């Protein structure tokens, strides 16, 4: 009987721990804070979409878009953007990036694009690639209505609102880069030039996430505002 009583008391103790662990993780010895603990999950979907003169989608390419230096060398996670052939599905004009939000709790996220303009040439059967500096960012059609461009300070775009998934099986999809409008075109270059782009994305729980993980006491787009007012 004594053994059963000890086991019963241990179960009560474990249950008590589980009820306060969420508050303990963020407030130390204070256990009066109540907030939701859940999954923070976002993913980047980069792809190319070609449309006709009426805006109808006629071709989409989402796989096999990584940059290949040669048959044996592929930069996985780095997208190859064609800047010499407007008929190529991977031409600059057709490039798009979506963010799929799968978080079960309110989330803030930021994303950093890394662009690289390169010159590639072959000498005695050896392909050489040279990175070329650029004075300005490439003119991607960023969603600057929903994102704040803070690249000059820390390299990131910040999504200005909290987000989470629609339901357990349906992510929230947000456009980060849209294809260029039909009346705009990226200038053509010689085929020896290429453009490469990669991304880093960071997501945090809205409750104290930006302050504790990014060291940002206020939103980059509002020095007088607070994260709590937005979440």
C-alpha cells in the first residue's frame, strides 16, 4: 500500500510539473504567466512561373532549379536565375518565392536573401566562376506591403504581422517575391553571366521571441512601437 501511495504521489508531482513548465521556460521562478506552447515552423518555396499576355499561368517549375556549376557540382539550396534568355522558364522575370507558415502559435519571421552575380568561363576544359560585386540589390518584385526591408541594417526583410497556420493540415501561404509585371523585364546579359540567390529564414514565437532571439526590443519598422501591440 505504501508503494502504491508513493507512485500515486509521483504521478501528481509529474502532472504538476507539466502544468507550469510553459511559464517556467520564460519567466524563471514566476509561474503566473500563461501562454501557448506550440510549434514554430516556416518554409521557403522558391519556383518559376511563366504567364501569357493575359496573365494565365502556362508553365511552372519548382524542382531542379539549384545552381549547377558543372555535371558534378551542384549548389543545393542556391537557385540559378537565368539572365540571358527570356524564353527560359528560369529567367529572372519568372522568379517567385512563397513562405508557407505551419506554426501552431502566433509567429514572427524574417528572411534574408543572398544574391550573387557571377561570371563563368572555361579554360582548357576547366570551368571557373568569378563573383562580381554589384552596387545595388537586384530588382526582384518584393512584397514590400507586408514586409519591411531592413537589409541595409541587418540583411533581413521582416514580416510585419504575427502569423500561424490556417489549420493542422493547411499552411498559411505568403508571397515574398512575385514575378515581374508583364510590362517590366530584366535586362539581358551575355550567357557567361549568371545570377544566384539563396535565403535564410528565421521564425520565433510572437511571445518574447523577437526580444529574446533577435535582441530587438522594438520592431525595426517602428522604433516607438512594441511587439506586444502587434501580437
